[in-house]
C-alpha cells in the first residue's frame, strides 16, 4: 500500500497544533504496518531550521518544476528529509515543497492576522503535490489529505490528473481536524485554482459566494474522516458542522471518525529529554516532584509547596474554553487550594485577560505566553491535573499526553474528549475505568465543580495513586488507530 500523506505541518519540522503531531507520528505507525508512506509538507523557514535542530538530513532532490497558478507558472523545488528514525520501524521519507516567496516566512500562516495570500500559497502547495506525485517512480494507492490547506488535492486528482498514471488510480482521503477552519477566500481566488468555474456552485466549491477549500476536499475526496467518532457525529449537525453540516450528513456513508493516537516515544516520561527525572507508574510521585522543582526554578520561584498543580497548555483560542479557565482562576486563585500554570499563545484579548488575572494572584498563578515545546513537556510532567475545558474538541491530544504523564485530565464532554476520558465516579472507580473528571455544561461553575471533585480525589492518596497508575498504563499509541486507517485504505483501494 503506497500512501502519499499531505499536510500543512508535521512535527518536528513545523507545528502550530495537534495536526503537526498527527502528521509527524501516524505515517510512522502506518509504515510499521507495512505501508510505504511519503509525507509532503511545505518547506517553511521553520521546517528547514527544525530539520537542522533535530539533526535530520535535509537535501535538495534536484527535482524542480513549474506549477500552474492562475495565469502564471511558479517554480517549486523539492527537498528531501526523513521523520526521526524509530527502533524497529522503517524510516519515513518527507518531501518538502520549496518556494521562498511562499514559504520562507517567519510563521506558517501569518498571525495575529493570516497572511493575505494564504489562498495563493496553499493552492500552489496543493497543485505542486500533484505535480510532484506524477514525477515519482511508483504509483500511489492512497493520497491522504489533511485540513483546508490540502482541500484542493482531491479535486485536482479527480478533475485534472486522471491521465497521469502515478496518481490516476489513487483513492483520496480528506481528514478534517477542525471544522472551524475551512479556508474560505473571495470568489476570484477560483482563478488561481485553474479549475473550471462550473465547479463554483453551492454543491461543490462555493460557500455563500466565496471559495471554500475544506468543502472542496470533502466533496471530491473518496473518503472523509475526522479525528474522533463523537466529532464525526457532531459535525453532521449545527453548530458542529460550522455551516457544512448538510454536506457532511449527505456524505455520512463516506464519513468516519478515527481517534488520534500519540507518539509514545516523543511523549514518554521514561525517556523525555525535557524533564529532570524520568519516571514510570511506580515512580511518578518522585518524577513529578522533580519536574515541579525544575518548573518552579524555570519560572523563578522557590521550591513548590505540596498544593496540587493544575495546568492548562493550549492555543489561546475561543475553541479551547480559556474564558472558563480565566473565570476559574478568579474563583480559585485566592483560595490557596491549588497552584496554577498556564502555557499558551494566541488571541491578544485572551492573553491580556490572562495577564490581568495572573497579576491579581501572583502567588498562585504562573502564566507563560509563548509556544515552547520543551516547556509543554515539563508542565505535563509537573502538573497533577490538566484542564481541557473546550467549547468543542475534534480529538484533543493534550489530555492524552497528560494521561501518559500521570496527569489527570479535567475535560468538558465534547468531541474526542468524550471518546478518550472516563469520568471518575464511585462506579467507574470500582470498575477500574475512571481516567479523569468530565463536566457537561460549558460554564465556569461546571468546570469549578469538576476541579473541586478532582481536588477532593487528590486528597485521598489511595484513590489518586490508583487513578494516576491507571491512566499511565493506558495505551494511546497510534497502533490501533493506524490499523483503522489501513482498513479504510484497503477498503477503498482499486483491485
Ligand atoms: P489543537 O490542535 O486544537 O491545538 P491538540 O490538543 O490536538 O489541540 O494539540 C495541541 C498540541 O499543541 C499539543 O502538542 C500541545 O502540547 C501543543 N501546544 C499548544 N500550545 C502550546 C504552547 N503554547 N507551547 C507548546 N506546545 C503547545
Ligand atoms: C485540531 C483539533 C484537535 C485535534 C488536532 C489533531 O487542531 O483542534 O482537537 O486533536 O487537530 O487532530
């Protein structure tokens, strides 16, 4: 099974969120199952720098070609690298599409405001992927695309590349990581795509008068997946579908939800280079204490006291329910019942509100604004509880990393959080299935109740230790989800 895996970010090359973690780990898991996987991403400035920083080879392939983009032909040159090698796994080739004007920029997508030419950049990338695939020596069985940045790929494969033997027989999969980001651009960007205007209609590429790239991918792909079964259901009605619920419901036969896994080598408290003392289930108390000391030193504190440490790590976006966290900090910050640490970056207004809240309770709230991979690992190791109070959450990886580090997740019952965390009740404790604290209503009081339940449980050493050990024993590796993708690929493959 030969698979072309197309994404706009992949760890450790370039990352703004969970998509990168998926695109950095799932290909390796598929390769372990015998798939021949090639990953394609843009050659961002950050991707080239990170390859160097991680000691990964990055070299020109010598392959250069012109990519049709509207009336122009724009040159792409292809670099080659590999995902970090893993013991017992075939190494996965990564091809990077380089064009300095498009990708040699400080950030991936712009920010705080998106780059005004993102439609151009990702139309170029998507078309370059097909041109690149046509120039390979062996045909692809599956082209697996992720999110709006690659939404044109299934359309190109079906509409423009049917006479190219390396791609013509491929089946396309469109994986949706987040319905809230659809890549919606003004209608004249249709000209960039090189596709006939007849496809610019409400059933295919058009969305309220604009061009919608995620919709395009959903319409033209042979199969559509999203990153958890619950989210697959939620997006078939409003508000989860963000306007595309009708389309998704009409494609329900082709739509499935496969829960994300995690890279258990990168996120492993027994080997993590970002934490001071490695630990396993039976040594988590020591490991966590050492991580707390290191974190306190990093944040400029004295050695921490024995209050539970409650963390939040994530994008500061409306999706993540940071407004509930801010209210929670207001309610609990002064009580002395817990210490809090928040690591995130994103929306200016949210950052400002967090700053104000942290300055009201400087003794109990640590705030780090920024994106810091190493610190995210250290916080996961140091914390006792991880807040994931999302408004909606397609899958969520933070709660999975938390569990691997013996950090008990406190999550809202939405999307993938429903599929991955089991609320702690007398029944689930008895049954041995409890793995966190779950609340339903999107309001700060409900979050506070869940946190108070967690704090009560924390005060009972037996209950807490058994919870911590149980979550650390869970297997969230990619193995079983990769098998589900492989089954999907095989079910679609042409005989
Ligand atoms: P999403 O993709 O919606 O942001 P996920 O939970 O799937 O949410 O993945 C988030 C990923 O981004 C995790 O790997 C998390 O550790 C990481 N992350 C988010 N914010 C930060 C930050 N400020 N610094 C470091 N890592 C972060
Ligand atoms: C998106 C979602 C997140 C998911 C990630 C990886 O960013 O917001 O829930 O875990 O993609 O699939």
